[in-house]
C-alpha cells in the first residue's frame, strides 16, 4: 500500500546524496548517567568484619582502588562536561569520586538509595568468603538470580523500588545534563537489568572502576555502555 505524499504533512525533499546512518544522540531533556563502580576496597579478613554504615559493610579503598579512582578521574575529566557528581552513603564511593570532584570543582551529592544491595547475614565481608568457597546458598543465589536467598538479604521488590526511585530522582534533577554516579556493582547490574527488562543478573559483575552508561528519558531507559574499563588498562 502506498503512502500519500502529504501523509503527516508535506513530504520531505529527497536528498540526492542519500541518507547517512546517524550517531546516537540523547533524547531532548534526557539525563546521561555515568554509573561508576567504586574502586577495589580493602580485603575481607577472617575474624575482622568491616565496620557498618547505613546497614551495609563500609570498607575503605585498597591501594589498587585509590589508583583506579585516579584513572577514572583522568578519563571522565577529559570527556564531555559533567554537570554533577553523586555518591552513596558508603565511603568507598566518596573516596573513588574524590579525584574527579577535585578536578571539576564539584561537590558530590549523596543519594542514599544507590547504596549496595543489603546482604543480610552475609554483611561485613562474609559474602566474599561464601562466594569464594562456592557455598550452596551462593550457588542457589546465582541459579535463581536473587540476592534474597541469602538469609536476611534485601528482597528483590524492595531493591527494585529503591534503585528505580533513585535513578528517577537523579535524572529528574538534571534534565539535559551528564551526571557521574559513583555506586556499587549490585546496583549497577540491577539498574541495567531494569532498563532492559532482562534477567536480574544479566549485568552482574561490573569491574571496580568501570563505567557504564544509562540514558534516562522519562520512563525510557537506554543502556549505552556496560563495564567500560579501557581507562584502567594503563601501566
């Protein structure tokens, strides 16, 4: 069936040179979120649980994490302008954001609801041990793609609500801008899965210091990048 020339208005004049494939541009008024996983944190040692903040383990950055924070700052400061920086209530995100904040002269804002997934009885560093030892509950967690198989861990519905709400708040406060959000691997994975309607753990495992990119245009979330670590490959 042919479409009349005047369908939807006057027909556009044909381009004798043809039509190029255009690069992606964010929709008008959308917010570009650069989701940065914090740098590597200090080791979990048996019998020495991490201190807690806001119901979550709160280790500092390890020396390698400090190095990663510096490389993240170099990468993001050299790119398109960043209008705001967000961190969570956990200090490893603030420590990772600090070099970029100094370079750009921006004061990081705290978005509490982007803090890491609550791990219940496996908080304080125990999670790392259980996963390393391939504990049966860790196996079930991976198989069922649910954090809340861990005793006392955060229910999936609650995690979805807080991550969605936090992303929407940050985006609504910065329409048409680029924002660096220093957060956690579990939250990054959950946010990208929400954007894609994918399996819950499809994006699990973002590396420390990695950058993922999410464009938020109202109810439409567009994944543009996941686990970009090219800036960490320097000697």
